[in-house]
């Protein structure tokens, strides 16, 4: 059967293919240590699960308004107010089936064929495919490790032209853990307002922060920026609710209406039961987040120390999210068992095949000098995996 050009243009997710290989090895009884995970390993807190069960028994099992229940939209508005001092009306909120869904809807309603979307690399995989699906062109800007993998105002300005429509920002960032400070956002914001560009700000890791860092949304910097920004967030990462599929966008009214309208003809409302659970997540006890972040902190510290003790590896200290993004370039052109390692993907393959440790090659995120290692896995797994990696790297020369 003939496939559309749209379908043919899509690349399968490279994070999924190494994951599939790792899972197949696991299924055949091999002890694989998986650092590929893109989701919290914690269970959803009990009070959230109870809210979902109660929602089922109270009959919340029907369609809701497309953009979400009033309760959920109010809870999201109050979250923005409390966390960022951002004032949104419920009509400016669109709840969806996950941040990924909100990003898709936002990009679909904001860009048209021929538009350019500025995408700082390393980037989260789906942005690129979603830009292509909207018929637009990604203008990839390679950020520098010495700048903490954050785009600078000069880099941003240098790629802006007549066709530039949108910038996608992700803070705290996946895969690098980069966190933009208020001053950095203000400086970028100056360029953005001057050139009248729209921003999609993906803030799904806002609650997973270390070393006393504070999350700042670029929308909160000034009214000029707020009216140019679509903020994307979700309960997925903060509350260990990836399977529940609730995300949301906050946007200027015209954009929010367009997103809701698009959603009304595709998925309709996100699951009524998961919406009720998300109200409990946003309005209930926030202590579970602190416990998870405490645990992530210990894992990050340990894993980073182990990585940095391997000769030739450099790695930024992530300020947020739950990934390390070490640079392994000094191993390129060296050999393992007679084969030359040319890129991070070769190294990821050797790690999986020789020592059964699954990591994601950076090329998936637009950077083939680095690997992504997730520490949303138990400390025991981290110890075992880091032992294996350390031993293997000594055999490359
Ligand atoms: C996980 C992730 C998402 C998707 O979140 P969902 O709510 O599960 O759709 C979006 N952006 C980034 C950067 C992520 O890491």
C-alpha cells in the first residue's frame, strides 16, 4: 500500500531501537543494565492512584470538555500562579494526552510550510519530527558544551531570518540536564522580542532540579515574552505519571483556542480518569517530589563521579532532569578488539554487545560525540553498570 510523503519523511525513534535490542537481550535471559530509560522509575504516589479509583466509582467516565475539566484547568492555573507568578485564565489552558501531544498541537497551529523553527541541539528527539510533520524546516543550532549546552543570544540572533517563526526551548533540558537561569532567559528574550519570534517552552522537568537551582519560565520574564510563549508541561515526569498521559499547554487565548480546536477533531479530551488523578497530583501533597529529587540527587552525584573518573570523559553537571550527557570523543579512532570506534553510536553498540549496558547514542539528539545515560534507575543498577562501563573503557586503546 502506498504511504504518504508525510509518513515516509518520519524517522523511527533511535532511542527506541537500542531499547528494543536491550529488551530482546533481557528477554533471552541476559543481565542487561539499562541506562536508556526516559521515565521515572518510581511508582505514582498513592494519593494520586486513589483519586483515579474514586473518579471511576463516582462516574467520571464520560467525555469531558476537549481542553480538560474545569477542576483540572483551575488546578493548572493555580500551579502557574504559585510556582511562577504567571496569571492564566482557564480558557488559556489546554490539557492533552501528554506533553508530547501538547507540543504536537502547538507546532501544528503555529507554523506553516516553509517556516523555520530554531531548534538548539542537543534536542529532545520528537521536536525534529514534529517540525517536519508540520511542513516546516528545523534550523538546528549546535550549542557548546562549554556553554553548558545552552543557546546564547548571539547564536540565536545569527540564525534568525525572514522565515524564522519559532524557537523551541527546553529547560531543564533532556538530554543534557541544562537549566537556563533567569539572566540567560532575559538575554534570549531581548532577541526574541526584537525579532518578534514565538517560543515553545517545554518545562516538563521543572520540578526535577538540583543544587538549589530555581526553575524560571521564559513566559514569566515580561508581558512581551508571555504573549509570545506557549508553555508546555505535564504531570508525567514530576509525579512519576508517564503512563497516565496528561500534559498541558498555557498560551495566548487565540493559540489555546486553535489547539483545542485541533484536538477536538483528533483525540478529543484526554482521559477523564487521568485528569482527576492529575488534579490530585497538582493540588495534593508535594512531598513525594522532594523524596524523588533527593534520590535522583544521590544517583546523579555518584554516577557523575564514576564517569569523570574514566580517563578522557568530560561531562557537565546536570542542573535538572535525570540524564548525564558525557562526551566520549577522546575514544574515537581508538580500537576495541580490532574494530575502530568512529562515533558515539559505535561506542554504544560495543557497550551493549560486550558488557550489556544500554545507553543512548547522542546522535539521537543531534550530537554524536556524547552518550545519554539515564539515572532514573536504582542505585544498585547504577553501581553495576558503572563498573561494567569502567572496565570496558580500559580495553579501548
Ligand atoms: C518526556 C518528555 C516529554 C513528553 O512528556 P509526556 O508528558 O510523557 O508526553 C516532553 N519533552 C521532554 C523534553 C521530555 O523528556
